[in-house]
C-alpha cells in the first residue's frame, strides 16, 4: 500500500505494508533536527524512508550518511531524496 505522507514540508513516499512508519515520531525528529548545527555530518544508521536525514539536509544543509536493513526502505529513501529535490 503506497502512500505519500507530508511532514514539515517534505513529501515522504513509502509502502506502509513494507516499511516502518510512525507519524507520532514527527515531534522527536524535530527535536533532533533542532540539535543539529548547519553543515553537521549526520549519521542515521536506521534511517527508514529517510524523514530525519531529509529534514537535516534540507533545513541545515547537513551531510548525510544513512543506512537501513530494509532494502525497501532504502529504495523509498532514495526516491524521497529526488521527490524533494535534495541531493
């Protein structure tokens, strides 16, 4: 079941039957984002579909190193980078 979720101005695509997602973590992602400084190196070892790395790159121009065990989540993360015009 594919969907596109909006969070903090991002469009985050995912298949909810194949990727973990919790909207309730939106506030936690914002708290983490507020702790980052511009151009920080952010390593997210369980990035899922990429909500936090996408925010860090867009809002703080952070360099991102991200990984996830779920190949489907990684696929959607890569699509979400393109979907949101990030690199």
